[in-house]
C-alpha cells in the first residue's frame, strides 16, 4: 500500500474506528510506516498543546484550593467542622438559658414538667399554682416547648400564632433549616428571636407585628 | 507529609506536571485527576522523596501510561495515543531536560508554521485538539470534506518529513 493510501485509511480509521474490526486496527498499528505517521501526528498535537499551555497558564491557586478541599482533611473540612461545632455550642447556649428558666419555674412550682422529644411540640404541663407575677393576663398559661429537629418555618409559625405576629419568610433556607430549640413562652417575642438569631444561617427581624426571616 | 510541605511542592511543580499529563492524555479532566492522585499519595506518606521533581514527574508519567494501557484500540486510533509505542515522543522525554523538551516543541511548531498553511494548521487543531469530526470542520470552515482530508494528509506528510530530517 502506498503511503498516501495508508494515510487515507489511517484518517478514516481515526474518524470511524467503529467501522473496523479490532484486529484490523491492531494490524494497522503493527505497520511501521503507520506507526511513524501516528507518532508524527502525536508529536504535532503535543507541540500544539505545549504551546497552548504556555500561553494560558494554569491558575495554581484555584487548583490548590480544589485539591485541598478534596484531599486534605485539615484545610477546608476543618472550617466545616468548626461551623458545626459553633452551631452545637449555640444550641447548648440557648438550651442552657432555657434549662435554667425551667429549673427556676420548677423550684417555684415544685412540680415536675415533662418534655417529649418529637418534632411535634409537646407542651410541658402548666402549673396550676403559678405565682401571680409569672402568669399572663390571658387565660392560656405559658409553656416550654421543645423542638427536636423541627423546621424553622414550623417554629416561626408557632411563635406567630402565640404572639399574634405575622411571619414572612424571605429566605428559602428558612423553610427547610432544622434545629433543636426550646421556646419558653414566658419570654417576649423579641427575646426568643434573639435566641434564634444566635444560630448560624438564621437572621430574624421583628418589625412591628411581623417576624421576618431574611 | 505536612500540608504546608505539600502546598509548596504543589505550587512549585503543578504547571509542569499538568502539562505532561495533558500531552499524554489530551484530556483536561483526566490530567487533573492524575496530578491530584500523585499529590494525594504524598498526603498519606511521611517520607519525602529524595529527588522530588523527578519523583513527581515520573509518577505522572507512570499513571498516564497506566491509563493509556487500558484504553481500547479504537480510542488509541481516535486520540492518537502514542505513549506505549516504541518511539513515543513523550517517552523520550524521560532523558530530556525541561530546556531540551521546550526546544524540541518549539522546533516542531516552527517547522509546521513554516511548511503548512494557516488553514491546514487550523484543520489539524480542530480535529486533534478540539476533537471535531471531519464533517463539522468542513461546515465550520465552509470547505468540502475532501479538503479536510487533504489538509490532514498534508499535515501528516510534512511532520513525517520533519521526523525523517531530525533522525
């Protein structure tokens, strides 16, 4: 076969290798002249890639960040763990405040209150002998509600109903964000929102009669 | 190895390593993976290789060869993989200094630019660097498919001439 014929066949094989049997391709590769033609093509291809790479330098910073994020445990993941730890500390902090509040109420009432871990808020049995200064003027006694992995939307809806406030969710995340939270209904709405704002990713504003999740 | 040691090596050698991988695999994603794997192996070890640069480049080359060996013969034709061939140009670089490699490619490019028309070089790039089909190239450049064959034939002949001259 003449060189030109070989080139034509090689070009066709490169374009449509699926049209040839594996054995035909292997036989072609065993031909020294075809081998040289392939190597020549590869040489020019490599030289062009080399030239392009030289002109368009790689951003090593970006590549390092990508690598560190995937393979080095103590670079990016550490900050993620720190964030998680911060959320838990926030939960502990808020829980600590509410636990102290429960404890005081217990001391005053000398009555056990009960909390159940469930997404559905379970009211703690209200005291029947609550001192006058802790009882609201309305007929419903304040409770401590414990939320276990409840959505922020659910918590805010409950807050809205209790404090008679409208709820406006401007942030889509607020609908799905789940958290552990204890709500002491004795506290004013602004105080409860302040506690919720200690969580990362939550930003709540009380504007007139509306709770806004931004 | 410590993170800061790996970062220094990464910043020093990444460009050279990715370039080698690209020239062997012709694929950006695969090349990135290969270089990442080499550094990932360093993360797991406490031993600093004696000749770091040599170790990194050899590791890239070996991993690329390993990948190429597993490509089927059709892919070898389509992509013109040559690493496992007897006189594969990338293989030869084992014994070449970076300066010599640079000179080698500069000479190839210079020869090609001198002997081939801009359109032939364009057709070659479209086919081999961008992976376009002959029909697509013809349509994009407004030429016939036969002309695409002619340009590629010319490119192959000229490079063969160049190889014959330098040997």
